[in-house]
C-alpha cells in the first residue's frame, strides 16, 4: 500500500483506474481530458454523454466512472476539479480534496487496486500548484489510512506531466509522509 509521484503521461499508465480532470459536462476538452479521450477513443465520450443525460452536469468534487476504451487501464474515473477563480481559497482546498477522496471512493466501489491521478485543476483551472500538491498528498494518505482494512485500493500514483509538478509532489511527500 502506498503513494508515489512520477513524471509521465497518464494515458500510458498500466493501472486499474486512471482519473480524468474532467469538466462538468464530461464533454472532453483540452489538457489531460483531451489526451485521455483521444487515446481512449469515442466509446468513452458516449458513456460520458449517457451519464450526463441520466444525471445532469457533474458537481465539482464528484466522480463518476466509465470504461477506458483503448487505454491500458480498465476504468476512467472522471472528476470535476474546482476552477480557482470561482471560489474562496478555503472552499477551493475543500473541493480539491473532495476530488481525490471521491475518486478513491469510486475506485474502491469498482474493486480497483491501482489508481493513477493527474494534478487535478493545476492546468487551465489555475489552482496554484504549490497548494494543490500537498492537498493531493495529504488527502490520499488520509484516505488510505482510514480505509486500509476494507478497501481493494492499494497503490496510488500521482502522475505529473512536468518537472515543476513533480517537484511540488515530491516536496509534499517528504513533508507529509
Ligand atoms: P484542469 O482543467 O483540471 O486544470 P488540465 O488538463 O488543464 O486540467 O491540467 C491538469 C494537469 O494535467 C496539468 O498539470 C497538466 O500539466 C496535466 N496534464 C496534461 N496532460 C497530461 C497527461 N497526458 N498526463 C498527465 N497529466 C497531464
């Protein structure tokens, strides 16, 4: 059981579930969302559209799962991160923490063992990276310690797309772990 940070492209991760930093409409888009949809293929977008037709837009901090199409993963867990300019700082932090814990809850419901996260909200949603990394690390570690007796989830990887995010995640792991 553990948490690590690596430099990489989340679409190539050979894990049970990857997390997508989605938007409320689950409509695909740029950044990691666009990379995941283009690598996974059209069936994932169709599943996303069915979810939206059934339940309406996804609330910030909530997670839903689809299959992973052509990706090596089995599932994609789509979660909507907070847009930094739309909330007060404390609310932003709570919403970002909810993204990590609700994604882990969904992963556990699926029976996933290995999960990979991107740095949710740190792209076009503009969450400051030095604040996002310790929230990601502390939320995942707290969730793992609270659920260790009764969850399939075993190994969590924070997949950083650039060395700046990797540095922040490694610093947070050193400070918190
Ligand atoms: P958000 O809208 O939640 O801010 P973005 O996709 O704009 O989402 O950015 C979130 C993070 O994902 C950024 O730090 C960005 O560098 C990173 N990212 C972009 N593409 C990939 C990828 N293929 N794998 C992992 N992380 C990625």
